[in-house]
């Protein structure tokens, strides 16, 4: 299936960024599950809500959309059913400029979906998933196209996709191993989903193993505490740096972020937020900022600052991707 054509001005701006290269077809590739998300039009228990709005959902696709809006060439690999939900998701991703040539639509499988509630107090909204046995959960290592991966200079992975099944864990491991062997950079956001794992111990052991094979590790503070057993962001970062990560950024929510790399460590303050509307997707927005800036050759503090700004935008709107900026909006902030 064809991908949408790149948005010329934005693509050119990203390509002209310091550190960019034209030697690859993609700046970033990712693999993972996309789901149709039905967002409640009004607050209240999900079983009493009468109206919903259609949106895309998925940690990896949120990042793919955000990077594409900033002008990067992005490819996404996955598996969907051959149904109306799949057609909606493909249309939405392709309209954002994400290349979906590695997405397989299987008539014998079904696309996952979710309901998300609406809250007015800034708390995490209720989410009800319907993803068990989805098409994406059957994607195994054989479905990962190594030649396609190597057309990119960077791979982004999260802890969500490997949690779906043993098959998707194998697929994630193959993608990481392929890119690592080729000397490409890899970013990893734990993005914890404890209910998808057999036990907290298995979750921590598996995700920490994946993290030690990645270059840029981006945990949230509470995620880092659960995964490492440490409470301070400095200790969480040191845990992953000692295991091979080139840089670690610990997201601290309203307290900003802490970063640690060979060039030094430090903190970046959070951007002020007038009202928190929806917290879902903030971490993905943060990843968009950090990854895009680093691929442009920006220094780590600048990358973390960009991530903090995009994360702050994300919590002020409904939906997972509505707050992700364009290149023009980013430029207006001198970020």
C-alpha cells in the first residue's frame, strides 16, 4: 500500500538540520501496534457515554506521527486486520506522511481498539483495551524485514509491543539486534503496561534486557523506580548507563527531566502548563522532541528542552497526537 507523499517544506527543513544525512531512505523506523481509539465526547463512566470521537492510538505510532510532522522521514511496520478500523488507521498514518509499506493487512486477523474516557481534573483518563489476539500480537521475528530496517539511521522501540506476546518480543529483539549490529542508533521508551506481563518480575527483567542493547533510554521517574529499584533520577540513569546506554533521560513530569551522558548530566525545567487536559501521550511527545533534536545533531540539553516543550503541549489537549507540533510551530519557539 502506498505511503503519503512527504510534506516538502517540512522535509527540507529537517534534512537541512545539523547532523542529518541523505544516505538513508528513512530517518527513523519503528514497529508496534496501532489501535483505533474511541475517545469519549463527554466525561462520565464509559458505559454511560453515548458519543465518541475516532482517533489513532499506539505509543510507536504517536512517535512516528510526531517525527513526521517535524519533517523526518519515518517508516512504520506492523500488522492489522483487513477491516474498517485498519483502513482508518492506515489513512490517518499515511496522511501524516508516515510510510506504511511494511504494514500487512490480514483478512484472517482483527485490528485492536480501545475506549478512552474524558476527565476534567487532569487525572489519567480511564482506558479500556480490546487488543488481546489482535493482528499485531501475531507479528513475529520472521515478519521483521531486516533490509527495510537498514534503510534507516535510527530505530525507536517501546516496552508496549514486546509485551503483547512472545512473538512480538522476538520481533523486537530481532529489530534491535539488526540495527545494533549495523551500528545504527536505537532509542527505547519503557512505556510500562504491567497488565500485559505475566508478572512484575518478568516485565522488569525483560525490559531491562532490551534497554541494555539500546543507546538512548527514556524512562519516566515512576517507571525507572519500578524497573531499577532506585528512587532518585540520578541513580536510575546510572543504572542504565552502567549497562551500556549512551544517554539516559528520566522524565520527571512537572519537575522537568534529568539527563546523563558522557558529555555530562543535568536537569531541564518543565514548561508551565495552564491546565492539564489529558496526560496520555505526553511521554511519546517527549520522545519526539529528544529523538528529533538528537538526529539533527543538537546537544542533549537542547534535545531534552525540546522534549519537555512538546510533552507540555501534549497534556493540554484531548487525544494522543493533537499536541504534536509542526516544524513551523517548533521554529516559532526557537527549538
